[in-house]
């Protein structure tokens, strides 16, 4: 099990890219932190989430 934005889900074994797609964050306007470390966007497909990991996903919102 993995903690994603404070919620425990079954995402172990998925890449960050797959997790983002599953959670409808596919527009690319997000930042991802894995175990308190920012993950570079170009590694989302190769970075695999493991059991016990903590993922934070932040969506960028425009405005003024």
C-alpha cells in the first residue's frame, strides 16, 4: 500500500506516470514528490512506486 496525498491506496509496482494517468492527472501540470524528494518529470515513466512509499501530487493552478 502507498500513501498518495494522505490517502492509502494500492499503487505499489506502478510507475509515477501510470499513477498520474489512473488519477486523471495526465495534463502534465503537476509536480510529484516521492518520499519527500521532488521527482524530475522526465523520470515519471521509469520511477516505480514501492510498498510503503509516500507520494504527494501538486497540481498547478493559474490565477491572479
